[in-house]
């Protein structure tokens, strides 16, 4: 819709069209009279389209009214006719500079026609002519994001953050982009986001902690690697891929960075509409070419084969690397996960149990054992519940441990204990989305539909694009079709 101020300008521009006939100046052909009658200062898209066309005809009869080309362009924009808008604005711009708002509209019309470079140039003219810079930079940002031009996106975000310093989400997003490019410069933005928005604090703090720890090494490639890992941990795979790419650019023989780049590229295309079956394989093979015994590269290659359903290749990789690192519990967990997917539950359980025997004081491995039991509903009372309780006892401040215990209790149909445990998880970390998802499950099982819907709606706002949000969306669709 046209803004109010622009409507006033349009009305002022149209006044001579209605006054001149009253003064009896100059005869008018029938077509001109018809065009005058079709010009309406207000109306819907249909009326706007007729007004635009009529104004163009009026200029043909009264060529000295070149100011009407801008008005016709504005009406064409309102009507959604980008092709006509471009034509009218270009004709008007040949004889006189457009107003700032009309340069903005011209850029919008170019964009709708897919002429993004012309759109950017029109918006630059709008900025120079005095248009609201926030309006301009938001338009830049949309185009540069669509072009996957992260450098320009970062510049747009920096400009917007200067114009709107209190916009916390904007500052957090800028921090994510800078973390992948210049990690040290991301720190103040992420820290401010953590201070101002409790829902962003866990993710922002994790990024800040990883970047600060890695920066002590005085190795830019390693800092970028750790920044990428932290970005991946919060689900920012596109930014993680950029960080890993910059890491290997800094140090081409960095095997771990190549391996993580291969992993990240298997996630990033999901945001862009599809995945090539071999996405990431070249980078993983490059990592192993540099270091055939790399734990990271071998583990991620096994995961790659597993995703593609090639379990024999995955098992071969894990068994070989397990021989190189026999005391590594993470490998045993990966092997257990692979065996479980292949239906070999007893052997899988042995692998998970061997992992916790190697690291009995590490809550993560107890949680993974509990997750295996819960995921397959295998020996829940005998294995899952004791393992989940042990993880929560070892690290009660980790919401994931409490959430896992709650899941096991839920599967055992101890709803009251499960609810208390999920509540503790979100008390420890209000931004822990899986805990909110599982609380919603408790409510729906008790037929408390309003509370369940509120929880899942909250997750969609809290953590868009995450597995927790996907699960919340599926549950919403299932219970509230």
C-alpha cells in the first residue's frame, strides 16, 4: 500500500488535472476526459492499476506533466504491476530525479522482475536522495541473503545495528555472521545479546566461550574451526560452513577443518532447497588424505556413510579407527549407534556400556546410554532409567541430562515424575527447547490441550529451524490439524 504522505503528494499532483478543465483552458479530446475520470486518489489494486494507466495516457496528451510519471509509477506499484512501474519510473527519471520513496519503489519493482542489480542501484539512489536508511538496508539485506553473499549481509547488518542499536535479534544475527568471519569482532555483539535477551543467552554465551578459549592459541585457523563448531552446535550450519571454509583457506593442510567442512556442507544445502547425494564427501576424503588416522575425519566419514544407508562402509570405518583409538569412548558410542540401527541390540548395548566403563564420571556417556535405551525402548527399566539417573546426578545443571531422565520416565508412564523433571530442565535453562516440547507432551497426554499448544507455539518462536521446533510443528499438526 502507498504510505499516507505519498497519497497526499499524489493528490497534490492530481489537483491541476481537475482544476484546469474547470477554468476552461485548452480543449480536451474524449480520451483525455475518460483518462481524467479514471484517476482515483484512493482504491484497491484494480483502481490503482486503472489510475496508473490513465495517468500515462494523460502525459501523452499533456507532455509537460512529466511529474505524473512518478505518480503513475507509485500507482503501478500499489497495483502490483512491476513491469508498468519500471516503465513509468524510468520515463520520469529521464526528465527529473525521482523522490526518495519512488526510488525505493522503483527498486522494489526491479526486484519483483528479478533484476536484482538494478534494484540495488535504485535503492542506492534512494539512500543518496534521503530515504530512510533502515528501509534501504533491510532491502539490501533481503537481496544479499538470497544471493548467499555473507560479506555484504554482514555489512548490511552492521549498518542496521548502528541505526537500531536496541534491536537485540539484529545484534545477535550480526554476531553469528562475524563469528564465521572475524570471530573476535563477534564477541561484543554476542555478549550484548546475551545480556539483553535471556532466551538468547545460552547460545550466545556458548559462542563467546568457544571463541575466547580458541583465541588464546593465537592461531586464526584454529579459532575459526572452534567458532564453526560452536555455530554448528547451535544449529547455524550455513555460518559454520563459512567458518570452516575460512579455516582451510588459512591453513590448507588442516585435516580437522576439512572434515568439519564436509559435515557442515551436508547440512547447509537443506536451507537452499536440496542436497546432492555426494555433498561433503570430497572434503571428508581430503581430510583423510591429509591425515588417514584423524579421529574426527574417520568418525564423520562413518556418519556420512550411515546417513546414506551404507552401513557396511560405516562399520568398516568405525572398526578400523577403533583399532587405532581403543580407549576412545566416543567411537564406542558411534559404533553402538550404528549397530542399533542395524538391529543388533545386544552388541550395541555392549558398545555403549563399554563407553561408560571407560568414562564412568562423564555424564554425557551415561546420557547417551539412556538415549539408546529410550530411543529403541530397549530395557528401559533395567538400563535406561539407571543410566539417566546417573547422568542427572553427575551433572544436574545440564538441562539435557534432566530432559533425558524425563523422557525415560515418560516412556515408563510415570507422568508426574516426568513433568517435575522436565520443569527442572527448563528452570535450569529457560531456552532449552526440547524440555518445553516434552512438557507439551505431558499436557496433551493429560488432555490439557491449551497448555500443550502454548508450549509448542512457544518452541516455534524460541528456536525456529531447530529439531525441537520441527518436532513441535509435527505435534501441533497432529493434535491441532
